[in-house]
C-alpha cells in the first residue's frame, strides 16, 4: 500500500471506530478492574483524561489517588511533545483547555522527568496509552495529533523501549488486534488492556506488562 493509501485507510478506520464509540455507554468499571491488575507495587501512574468515546479511567484514577498513588496526566501543546502534571484533586475538577477541550493539570514535567522522577516527583511505574486501535503486535492508531509519537515513539524524547516501564495500550476489545500498520516513528506498546482483560502483544516496546 502506498503512503497515501495507508493514510486514507487509517482515516477510514478512525472514522469507523469513532462512530462505533459514539454508540457505547462509556462505562469504565470493567477497565478499572483490568487496569488494577497491571499496577506495579511501586511507582506513579501515567494515564490520561478520557475524551468523549474513549475508555473512561476516571474512577480508576480517582481510586488510585485515594490509595496514595501519584497520578500524572498529559498536557498538550500543538506540534510539541507532551508535558505532564500531577493529579491533585478529583478527575471531575480538572479544567478543560485548548482547542480539543482536554482535561489537563498544570504542566510540571518533561517526558524524561516524569519517567525517571525528580526529588519532588516519584518515577513512573506504568504508562497507560489511549488509542483508537492496536494491532496484535502493539502498533497504535491514535487520533492523528502525533503527541504520543513525538514523546514516546522511536524518534521521540523518551522512546518507550528505553524507558524500562510497561507501556500498556487502552482500547475496547473490538479495537484490539486490528490491522494497524506501524510507521517508523509510531509508538508501539507492550500489551493492550481492554474491558475483557490484558492481551500481550507479539512484539512491543517497553518492559513486560501485567502478570
């Protein structure tokens, strides 16, 4: 398939998945159970504030924070790698900012700082990555903004394979194992978590995932 044809196929797949997601109830209860099984004994959690239609992790992240876990969320700047901030209150209290109205904390850390930790901020123990779909080998279909690729892709600030922590994709079961072609700059994950459980991938970036 040509580069143009591949881009068209990805655009078509994005449209189909977004349409399917609009028909879902958005419940995150099953995801909370599955993601709990992926938490290491120590380390902060790097996750995301769900957009409309995405698997909703609010209850899971609120509960993790209540148990004393540090939770980091991404902060977007168009055309730039992600920065990250600490969740300091309930997910519902986060402000919606920017053109996409993403719920974001105050930016505090670069990718290198959030992964390795600083004197004031604990290092990440697991990264949960949103995606529209994942292949059986861990290739990710994102929303097209390139934020995660610029940050954690092979050519990004902190390539996932060098981070020493598991990068776990999050999507619905019907979106896992699809034919997603990976470009040389695309982030690939080491496992995929769905509402039904965790699927190891045939090949992926990052450390081992859930037991």
